[in-house]
C-alpha cells in the first residue's frame, strides 16, 4: 500500500512538472510577441518551479544525497565546510568569487545526477537525463540572473553554511555537562590502551589468524618497491610543481586526472590485516537488497579532499576500504566496517600529516610528520585531545598493520623488503581502485541505490553503543556514514572535514 501511494505521488509530481513547464513555455512564447523582457522572467520562474518540484520528488522518493549541503534559498548550489569557510573572504567582482560559485554549482550538479539516477525505475532513464539537462541549463541561467544582484550576493554569503553533525537538543536532554566527563574517562582509557599497543614491538604484536596484505596493483607485483622508487613515481619537487601549477583562484590545488593517479599511486598504503574470517577481508561494496561487501573483489576507494592551514589550501588523498562487519557480542559490533586513511600533502610535496578514522567517524588517529607538533593552547575541559600513537614514518610505501575483528590500526611502518609475493612475508593480494562517489549510486535489482540514506548514514549498520552515547549529540554512534558527515569527537565538536581541523590542533615546528 505504501509503495503504491509513493509511486502515485511521484507520478503526480512528474505530471505537475510537465504541466508547469508546458504552461510557462507557451505563455513565454506568447509574451515574446508582446513584451521582450517577459520571457526572461518567465524562464526564471519556470526554472525555480522545476527545482522546487524536483526537490519534492527527490524527498518523497527518499533519494536525497547528503554528500554536500544545500544552500538555503539557492536550490541550484550546494556547499561543503571548506567552501563555506571562504564565504566572507571574497570580493564580489573577483575571479575568486566566480571560482567559489563554480565549485558550489558543480557540487549541486553531481548530487542531482546521483539523486535522479536513484529515482524509482518507474521514471524512465530518458526522462531522468532530460530533467538533468534542464536542471543544468536552469542552474546556469539562475546564476547569471541571481548572482549579479548585490543583495542576492550578500544573502548568499549569509546562507552558505554546513550544519554540524551534532544534535544539540540530545545534549540538553542528556545532561551533556554531567555525562561528557564520564564518557571522557572511557576515551582516555582507550587512548592509553592504544599507546600500549603501539609501544609493543612489531614482531610481538599478536596474530590470531594469518597476516594478509592488500596493495594497489602497482605495488602488489614482484619488485614493487623498486618500481615505486623508479622514475614513474614523481619526486618531491615534481609533486610540489603539480600542486602549485594546479591552484585555482581560491588557491585550491586541482591536479588533472592523470596527475591525481600519480599522486594516489605514490602515497598508497599497504593494508596488512590479521585475517581470521571473511569479516577481516577487504572487499567491494555492492547493493543487493541492502549493502554487502564482496570479498572476492577487493577494492580501494579513493577520494580527494582539501583543508586549510595558515594561508594555504592543502590537497588530501583519501584511501577507503570496507569490511563485511565488525563481529562480536559487544556494543560495538555490527554490519559493515571500514577505514579511511588520509594523506595531507604540504605545498613542498611532502606529507604533512597522516590521519585515519573508521567509516563511522570513530577512532580518529593522527600521525604527525616532523613539521608539526601539538598546539600548547588547546582547551582542557569538554575537549577530546587528539590521539597521537606514533610519529609518521619518513619513507614510503607505508604498511598499515590492522587487527582482526576490531580492525584497529596497530602500527604504521615502512617495509623496505616488501616485494609483492615474498615468501618471507605475508601473502599479498592486488586491489583495483574506484572513485568513492560510485557509492552514491550503486546498481541494484531495482535500478540504482545510494549506499547512504538520511543524514548520510548507512541503514542497518547501527550499533548498540548508540543507546549509551546519544547524550554526546552524535547521530547513531558507531554506524557507518558518508564522507562529509563524520563527527569525530564525543567531547566537544569536531568533524573529519573541518576546514581548519589541522590548524585547530597542531602548529608548525619552528
């Protein structure tokens, strides 16, 4: 009954769109003969009506994409925390302003493509494609008309905002000032245990099953380390040149696709996992009546991001893997698990910082280069200190040692003797790579389906810990979620994609 009602509402919405567009098109044609300026106004009205109707259809169908945030009052733009940080720094007539608008327009175009693709199969692919083209044309039209007006530009500056992923009223009801220190005790205990693990000699780390390595195809071959050191891999000077010549007017490094492939290959880690069962094997994410991980096809998902540090915008390389589950009988067990390993490159072409989270936003670890140190003016009360388990190794490639079941990173080290299928070391398997954004629209029996649902959460991955930690304000603690929706601290507020995350915690070594 619900499905038929939803289908009915969706079809009525499409009929309304067609009727509105047809009516306004006809009246617009009539107006051409009588008043030359009228078609522009009518075209704008048509475009605004189309965006409003499409938003209604998308919300009714439950296919809203949460990878970027809509800008209130500007339905043709979406933003991120990085872009929002520029809102009051730009001159309205500068190239920076145009670049800023262009980035937000591109984010909306990407999100609209996924949302339309994920609509029920009752809407034909031809109709989806036609609507996407019309939305793209309308976006260009509305940018040209709306954002030439000073009042609209001022209004846009105030509206470009990304709400944080904490629920304040939960904190109020949960007596956050009283419960946060209690949670903080548990966090401190986990920090101490993590430091103990990292202090254990590598050879003495327990192995419950069998160590298996997954590496990108360029590394999982004989003599891979020699290949990494060859001329095919750019050196620090060449990387710095790539970053500098790719700067856009906002100072954001935007390397070409080929250059990004080079960078991702250069800094790709080797995943060394203690494999006990299939839950410890890296796989490919699929949708089959729900999310599943196909361990027969290991995939490394890659995503580009950026952060601000001082007066620079720095490039970040994200390497993301998925496991079937975190097994067990504790409050942290549940469907799906995964790790996001991130490399932040300095303008000199060297890694400034490595950090990692699980795909729930949990267990944030930082590995500092010798260029950074912890700030001395960090808060003490209601603040979660960053976890620094070890310094970052200087040589590449890096090996990430990962525990079974919990999938905690236990060590980051350089293996100078790694050569693919070495008989002296763990067995190695190759990994193909995919763009992380494919997860926003996965093929399924019903057409296409996003891995992520409301608030970017992955339905079915809820953990029991959410019933204990909800007073901290984090939605579904432990549940897997979409990139850009990762709250990473229970004491205080912190996000994995904060524009000034590094600067807020660390400073350059003099």
